[in-house]
C-alpha cells in the first residue's frame, strides 16, 4: 500500500501552532536561571509568565529551544514541552499579537542601533578620522547590524510592521559606510604617509 503524502498545513493553521515550554529550575545558583532566560530571549521566545515560554512551532526556533532545554537539564531542572494552538481564533490572535509586539520591540532597538551607527560615522567624518583602522571598526559594526537583521528577520514569522523600515535603514547604513570608506581611501591617497 503506498504511503500517504502529507499535505502542508494551511497558512492560518501553521501560524497558530505553538510550542509552550514550562521550565522549572532549582532556586540556586541563579546563573542557571539567567542562562536559560538569556537563551530563550535570544531565540525570540515569548515569556507568558514565570517559567512559561512560547514560540511559534516553526523550524527557525528549534535550535534555541533545544539549547534552552539542554541548559535546563544540565542545571538539574525540569521541562515540559507542549504543542498548543489556543482554544479558538481569539487565543491564536492574542498569542500572535503578543509575539509581534515582542518583535516590534526588537526592531525598535535595531532601528536605534542603526541611528547610533550613522551618528558614529558622522562624528568620524566631522573630526576627520580617515584611517584604515577606523574603517575596519565601522565595517565590523555594520556586519553586526547585518547579522542582527538576519536573526530578527528569521524570528519575525508574522511580519512586524517595523521590519520594512529596518531593511531600509540597514541599506542606508551600508551606503553611509561605503561613503566613509571612499573618504578614507581618498584621504590615504592624498597623504600616502598617513596611518594605514
């Protein structure tokens, strides 16, 4: 008998499936709680209450969840992982709204980081710091912004409204860094004995 082919779930049903993690850790040492909390926050999990976290049941969250569960186990804690969908459309919408609000906060922080990056470039141009060392530092900062943008984009499974602006701002940061690089190379060609 041929094996039945499973059909992909409709988008609405797929987006309403969640993993709920119930995590209990020993009272001490507190470093274990902090490590698990940090891992879940970095993974984009939504805190529903003390020791209760939720993530959409999609592959992008699997590694972060696995790391948090491993940290809990190493600390002598206990976990229960539940598949959940909510009892109705209202519950699913509420979870989705809470999760999107958390991503909005992430994107807002990212947009602030873009502003800080551009302010730093503006300052270096204003004071005339046109060295390869400074350019390398700014390029590393831009790469951190790019990695953060990739991570946030992967976690933002419902498409927070700020995502589009974040993509535009990242392009502006890249253009500003390219402009700074051109200034650095122009300054070095004018002063071949300058710092390299």
